C-alpha cells in the first residue's frame, strides 16, 4: 500500500515537474521570440535610417553639382549659346547623362540638342518658383526606361530666371538599394509617398509602377502590406521634392 502511494506521488510530482518545466520552457521561448523580434525591429529601423541617410547624401551630392553650375554667370545670363557650351563642357565631369535649361514658360533645351515642354502640373515646375532640390522620377513607356531628373533654380540679381535640369538613369536609385541588405537573404526597396516602388532589385517592379497599396484595394492578399507601407516614418532631414511619378506616355 505504502509503495503504491509512493509510486503515485512520484508519478504526480513527475507530471507536475514536467508540466512546470514545459510551461517555463514555452514562456522562455515566447519571451525569447519577443526579444528577438524587438531586436530585429530595432535593427531594421536603424538600417532604414542609415539607408535613408545614404540615399539622401548621394542625391544631395548631385543637387550640389547642379547648384554650382547654376551659379555660373554665363548660365544666369540665360543666353542659350553660352549655356549650351558650358553645359556640354560640364557634362563630362558629372554623372548626369544630359543637362538642360528650363525657361519660364516650361520649355527645356538640353545640351544634347533635344527640347521638351514641361507641363504645368509637373513637379519640376517648382524650380521656377524658387524651390530647391527638386527631384522627379518618371517612366518613359516608349523606350521602357526610368528617368531621374534633378532641378534647381537659376537666379539673376535675386530673381528666378529659369531652372537647370540634370537627367540621370532612374535605376540609380535601385543601384543604391541593391547595396542595402538585411542579413544573408534580406533586401531593400524604395517607395514614394504614394506607395509606388521607385527602386527595387527587380527592375520590372519599377517599370510597372508596382503599388501594393493600390493592389490591396482589389486583391485581398495584398492587404497585409497596408499597415507596413503606411507606418513608414518620415525622414529626419528634408528630402528632395521627389516621389511623384511623371508619366511619359
């Protein structure tokens, strides 16, 4: 009888210890997962800030080059013959593919000899209003390419007389994000304020103007992206006036 009770007690205590150990183990795992998740979040936030600073500094470098050229006397005179000669010379020492001058009516003349008309609604027009660090991202559907255009005001005696534009391959942004990775398999991408991808390891997503927020309105599986896209914190520094698509049909 005593042995039976003793055996039962041993079994009960063993079960109790097993349950307690399991509970402690599960709690430890959950706490561990929570700790790892929080650390991952902190790492991602730190990485995103670093990535933003990297992207901003590279874009800032290009705008500074443009501002320096715009400050030249022969550029401020708005004499196209002089401007074209200077822009052609300066082009060789910059990373721009083409440089141009936008006149007050929105007409742009490029050093390559091409001309174009900037529409009233185009964000590049803000440079004619004196706004600095204008950056426009567009997709040219005819050539199936992405284009990045920097713009800065041209001032003469305190008045804005035009704007200087610099064109670059829009994949420059994707080249930057390609270098920003998280862990062994993690990658990064860049979206504008409307949620449209403007830089990605998959260049087709940029060309197709992939937008998870818009897709979520029609496709349920994409709804999981909405909270993530909308919680993106604003950058601490004032970024270039970019992040709106210009459509070149």
